[in-house]
C-alpha cells in the first residue's frame, strides 16, 4: 500500500448529514495528514478519493454555506 493510500485508509471518515437516507447519495469526508481533506463516495470507498488542501476545503465550505 502506498503512503497516500495508507493515509486515506486511516482517515476518520464521516458521512455527510445531507446524504440520502436510502444510501443513494452518500458522501464522506475525512481530515487527512498535512492539513488535507479527503472526499469520497461511501457506496464505493475503494474508488478514487478527492484530496484538497485546507484553503480549498475552507473555500468550498464557504461557497456551500452561501448557497
């Protein structure tokens, strides 16, 4: 397992409170090492993870809250 894969696997993933209750729209987020954040589809956690830096994560949250 590569270093980044191990980091993503060890992250404490949280399911979004806005994810569908039927399991159809499930998004999870985790705080990773080096101030990064990971976002993944919880229905298929083995697939790709989107990893962003802290500044990008804050900008994303600000945008979502403004909508």
